[in-house]
């Protein structure tokens, strides 16, 4: 019995088309042994239907935009499960503040003038 196959996904710069505002056609290629895989798939499942696999190219289209932010910008956000918001805020040059419900509640209580 063979163990699970391992694969590394890479992108090829030669497959990227660049313009002044967009990068399109970035393709992921997984190589296992001497085979290359350039497709992915989505599983479509419903309790009353046969499972189907919808194959699609492993390509993503992205567009770059110019972003201008105010100096010393502070951003509040509610953290989601596994999101990358802190890294995105840092890339923009802003400071992020994780607005967890417990922290919001403590701040609101500390600023209030009446307490029960």
C-alpha cells in the first residue's frame, strides 16, 4: 500500500499578464511525480441528487487598485474565524484594533457615567 501523495502548488510568473492596474491569469499548478494538475473542482451535493463534481481551471483573476488612506488611520474590526484582516490593515499602513465583543463591552462600561 502506498502512502498519500504529496504535492506542491506553484505559480509561474510567465503565466501572469500584467498591466498598470491589473494582474490576470495567475494559474496554480500542482506537480505530483511527473504529472501536472491545472484544474480544481467544486463538489455539488444535495440529499436528493447524485453528487457532481464541477471542474474549473486553477486560475484566479485579480485587479490591483490604488489605495490612499488618512495619516495615522486606526481601524476597528470584528475578527472572524481565520481571517487575515490584521495583515491586510498592516499592509495598508494603518493600525488595527480587534473589536471583540468583550472588549467593546469593557470600553463602553469604562466610558459610562452610571454603573449598576
